[in-house]
């Protein structure tokens, strides 16, 4: 019995190690392209698939609440997906504001444009772009992304591009999925690795640490037992990047 127990423990550790290696190496653009091509039409339903609890919706609302939006703001929403953030953003910036929405997937961006069309939002510009290489001839009052940094292959570069396009004094806002660090979730932490393989994500990434190191007025709130988070930070007037 004891031998079987230890064999089970070793097997579990090996499987968990394998899963973590697969998930960190398995986020490729080709896999993401195929995944989002298949999911684009119904991707918006993902916000409501949690057995009566809606942590993605809660995360988005929390992030909007934490972000210093003003009427008339110019906002960049990169890796915008199918536009789940749009209603919250548009309510804050109003018709005098402007939203630039980008996504690498043309299928996801098409669905986002359909949302804007149905709502008759005229002040949204859509740009198909790799977040790690995006470039605009302007800076924004708010730069944000939700459910993007856990899947973007070059997520560090995407954060840098977003930061470069943020006005000094502007707000950088990120909401995403992550590994929970609460004591009661640790015994099942290995499940994160297997889920990440399925959804092509890496929840071990910690973008908020970069935000805290480089910005001011840093805030972070956990959602749904710590498996989601909302984080904001203000770009200093004289920003000096920390490596």
C-alpha cells in the first residue's frame, strides 16, 4: 500500500511537470489562430460558462471600476477578442470618447465589429494587429487588455507596446486568468496546467509584477478564489522602465 502511494505521488509529480512544460511551450500563433477561428462565433458565451457564477464578467466589471475612465477618453483595448469589454468602456467614455480595438485574429475582430454595428457605436476603430508589434501614431488615456496576456506568445512585448502607447499619467489596466495562490486551492494547483493545455494559455504568467515595478498607484484585486485578477497602474510623468 505504501509503495503504491509513493508511486502515485511520483507519477502525479511527473505528469504535472510534463503538463507545465507543454503549456509554456505550446502557445504558438498557429494553434491560437485555429483555436480562435473555431471559437469566434460563440466565444462571447465563454463569459457565462461557470455553473451559475460568472468570474469573467465580475473581472471585467472590477477592472472598469478600478480604471480612471473619463468622458471623452481615448482608449486602446488590445487583444479585444469579440468585444466583451465594449459595453463597459462605451458607458464610461460616451460618444465623445474614442476606442481603438485590436486583435490578431480577423475572425474575432469581425465578431467584435458586429457588436459595434448592432449597438450603433460610431466611435470605435478596428485594427487587425499583433499586440507584440502594434504601432499607432498616438498615445491613449487608457490602455487595457482582458484575457489576452495569458495567451499572447510575446506577452512581454505586448505589454511594452501598450505602455509606449499610454500617455504619461494615463492608466494601464489588465484583467486575466492566473494561478490561484490561496491555501485551499494549492492541493489542486496541478489542474491549472492541464486546463491551460486545453485552452492554450499560461496562467503562471504574472504581468502585475511588471506593472507594480514600473507604475504608480498600483492596484490588484482577485476574483473567483484568486483564479482571475484585475490590476491597474498609472504611468508616471517621467517613466523609466524596470527590467
